[in-house]
C-alpha cells in the first residue's frame, strides 16, 4: 500500500499532465544534457526524515532519437561503502517545459563492494538487484533544478538539487 501511495504522490508533484509523450525528449531534458544531482536528504516511510547517507548521481541524455539517459551514482559511506552503480532512465515529456519526469533502473555494483568489504574484514551489504525508481526534476532557470526520486523498493523519497551542465 505504501508503494502505491509513494507512486501516487510522485505523480501528483508533476504540475498539470495534459498528455504524456513517451517517444519525445522533454524540453527540460533535451539531447546531450548532463545533470549532476546531490540528494542529501531522504524521507523513508519506515525511518522518517534523514539527512545521511547522501546520494550523488550523474545522468547524461543520449544524443539519439529516444529519450534515454545513462549515468552513475554513489551513496556516501556511513559508516562503510553503501552503494554505487549505474543508472538507466527513460524520460517522459509531460508537456510542461520545466518538468522532467523519468523512470529508471538502478544497477548496484554490490558484488564489487562486497568483495572490497570482505577483504578488509567488514560486513557485506545486501545486494540491490531489482531497483526500479521514478523521479521528477523541476527546473528553475536554465541550470538549477530540484529533484525528487523514489528510494529503493519505493520505501521513501530522496530529495535534493540538480545542476544542468550543458
């Protein structure tokens, strides 16, 4: 039930969805755009509001006809290396020039992390193999954005800022 509520809340944040265009780049996320995100806070349905560990990510929208982006992410260590990996997203045009709605698959390189942790006698972290998320960026000006993204298994929201570099 909380997952359905989380998805409904995320979609409610997108202002006015007149028509969703699945095959066109959103104006807020055009081809060759590079976004750097910093998400220092999260709101978990189980643990409440927290400001660590922060998550940093980079997304590059491919210069092809499909609205796809690739990127990477890392969660800051608290107390050990939590998570890092790759991100693959599909961006959806909502008709709003300042909003970028996207759905992504996050691939965790946990097998590498756990090998490192075992080598230094630290306890391994659980693997996140099936991590599907949804997010929205709301642009303010040319480069500054606010970003909200669902967390692993739709257990909450990560929020932060995003900078468009090109």
